[in-house]
């Protein structure tokens, strides 16, 4: 398998109900992870985009959060429809989706 051009990390951290930091799991990360898997499969992007679920990446208040490398861009408070936008505009088009990015003072 060739080295992928992009690597997408989806936070799937889970914490007990009422935990002060919250978690991406309680914010809907499973739906985001599934949508990335479905889109990568439907578009046959396995060799271009690697997808990894990960634990906490820090800004829990921004969940569900996704980190894209090699750029190191974090997206937060994502909805299912945002996945297609990230894939089309950033991962394939090379242009980060500014309105979905976690603010610089947080990430």
C-alpha cells in the first residue's frame, strides 16, 4: 500500500456521563467516524486517505473533533454533512475548510 497523502484522526474518546471535560463520544463522534469510513469507501480513497480513531486530542469542548495531517489542522463541532465538505474541499481539493477549523487560540 502506498503512503497516503492525508491522515485523518477522529477523536472517539469516551468518558462517564457528567464528566467535567465531556467527550467526543457524547458529542456524536461515532456518526462522524462512520461517515468518513463510508465516504472513503464510496470514493475508493483507501490509498489517498488513512483514517484512524484516536483518544482525546485536547479541546473536548470542540467535539466531535478531527485532526488532519500532514497539515495539523483540527476541525471541531462537526456534523455528518461536514465530512463531505472536508473530503471534497480539503482532503481532495487542498483547501482547508476555514469555517470548521478549531480557533487558533484553542488548537
